[in-house]
C-alpha cells in the first residue's frame, strides 16, 4: 500500500483516540455505575475500541517510513497499550476472572472474534533484533562448549574367544533358518486348505461379461472422482480462493506475496531513513551553530546589558546575576515576560477588585445554601458505584494527539514523496538546544562583565566621596564667615530701624 493509505489510517486512529479521550474525561464518562453488569459493558466497549485503535496504530508504525512521524506514533502506541492493560485490570476486578465473554458487545458492534485479537507488536522483535541474535549466538556457543563428547558414552567392549564367537553366530543362523522353514511350511498348508475348499465348492460360474461390467464400474467411479476434484480446484483458483500450486511462477507473483515483499522493502527503507535522520540531527545542529550562533550570542548579550542598565536606573545599583541552578539568564527573561503580563492585566485587575469581592461574598452565600446544615455533604460527592481509576497513560496520549494535530494533521507533504525527514522541524528542535548551549557560555561572560561593572562603579563612588568631603570642609569655613557677616548686618539693621522710628512717644 502507498504512504497516503497509512497516513489516512493513522488519521482515523487519532480521531478515534480523541473521541475516546473526550468521553473518558467528560462527566458522563466519570459517572459512577451501580450495576456491575452495565459497568462491565461500559468498560468492555472501551476495551474493544482501544483494541481496534491499537491494531491500526501497530500496522501504521510497522509500515510508515517517515522517521519523525514514527516518533509520535510510538508515543501514541505505547500509551494505547498501557490504557488497554488498565482496562483489562478493571474488567478483572469487576468479574474476578481473567477470561471475559464479549458475545453481546461484539454482536452490537457487528464485529467478529478475529477483530479483537491482540497481535504482538512487530517492533518488539524488530527493535531488539540485534540483542536476540546475540543471545542466540551465546546460547549456541554455550551448548557447544559444555556438550559431552559422544566417545565417552561408548559401551565397554565384550571380550570373547574365537570359538565362542563362532558358536554365537551358528546359533543365530540356525534360528533364522528355522524361522524361514516354519513360515514356508505354513504357507504350503494354507495353500493346500484353499485348494480343498475350492474343490468342494466347485469352479466359479460367473459370466465374463458380468465380471467386466464390475471392473468397468469401479474404474469409472475412480476416474470420475479424480475429474471432479480437479474441476473443483480449478474453480477455486479461478475465483481467487486458492493459490495455483501447478504454476510456481504465478504463485510468486500472487497479490499476497507481493504485499509481503513490499512490507519487507518498507522495513529496509525505515532503517535507511532512520540513519539519515540521525545524521541530519548532528549536521543541522552544527550548521545552526555556525550560521546563527554568533547572532544569537550577540542578541543575548545586548538583552542582558539592557537589563543591567534598566535595573541600575531603577534601583541605583547593578543587579545580582542569577545562578545556574536558578536558570541563569533564562530566569531574567522569564521574570520579564511575567512582569509584562501582570502589567497588562493590572488595570483590569483594579476594576475587577470590587467585583471579585462581591463575587466571593455571593459564592459564600451560595455555598451556605448548598451546604445546608452542618455535617451535610453536597449531593453527588458520596455517590456509591463503580468508577474507573485515574489513568497514568491518558495524559501522554493527549499530548501526542495534540502534537499530531499541530504538526502532522494538515501538513502538506506533496514534495516529500519519499517520506524522508523534515529539515524545518529539525531546525526548530535544534535551535532551542543551540540557544541553551550558547546561553551557558554567555552567562559566564556576562557574569564576568557584571563583576567588572560593579568594581568600576565602586571606584567611581569612592572618588566622588573624596571630593564631597573636601567640599564640605570648605563649605563650613564659608558658612562661619557668612554667619559673622550676617550677625553684623542684623545689628546694623536694628540701629537703622531705631533711627528711622518717627513715633518715639508711643
């Protein structure tokens, strides 16, 4: 089958997984069930649907040759197998049995028992082929090393003289001849008895024509049965229900053999594309480091220097650089983004403050109404019945489903006919790795730069402090002189005021 066939099959399986996840996470799927039979029916339906999804995903994973698609497929496939085991455990706990009967469920879903057979995933042996071969080789070597020699099992030889050996041979030979003579005599006696019986009964009186008719009847029946079996075989070959064993060349070119050969070819293409993908991961990462590394490094340094300046202008001193455990410069940009989001929501938060208080009060009142008297629990919290345990594999399946919908569901692959790796996706993946590696180098450089800036700032503050003390001393002397002049001026002012007083008699 073609690549598009398996892509469509994968799309169908993902749609079914999405529906199942939505059902299991809705209140309807989490509703407790009091009846054990209906609870088993619900779990059995989910179990059978997951088996159908698993069969489709397993076939897709075995035949899809795109290396990046196979990564997502493997994630979904492992999650589906884990969910199957969880549902199997739920059914065992419900029925207290390892074997279950799905007759009613299969008839309702219009399926056969063959549709719910769980095949062993072929990638179990495909991925571990080398380990299996090494194990078999080790076992063969071990058996060959510790196998006992055949010469040790030989029996001890019996020693005897020549006369004794001749006697033993003579005894066995006479016994053999006696057995043959007795057999011959029995045959003679039996022949004589048959002749006597024939002589008593008389000669056969059957007509030769009747005898020939009997012979013809037996022969015609035998030949007709052979012809009928050949006609039946030819008819089955003609309608395609039986391979033609008489023509080996046509048998090799039968559709089933073509499909089997094509599957083997796709497995070889898978391994080839996987090797190319692993090589591309290394090569593309090196190209990104060479082409975009200097620009990324420069941009990071500019952003960190801008943060130094902004913090110094706001607080009057340079900040402390975050440690590697805190994330380094990544923590700086993270706090900036969080601060921007809080600033954008600040105005709305003030307006909603009063409303929020009112809503809290309303909620408290409603809670009192719902709660009723003390000691009464809200309705629905303590409902008895069967509930499935929380799944450990559903979050992973949901994550893989989102990845499929974001990347692969609507991706145009008309130009990628051979289904090789997508270089753009590798660039997006490796660009983040390159940034994290460069960030470590930039953090070391900027820590040293910040240390130098703090040292230079301390030197400048020390110089300014010396000049300021000298200015204070000179200022004190001037203040004393000015104080004396001020006192003289005040006295002169008092005298002037007395001379200018025009109403001394008051």
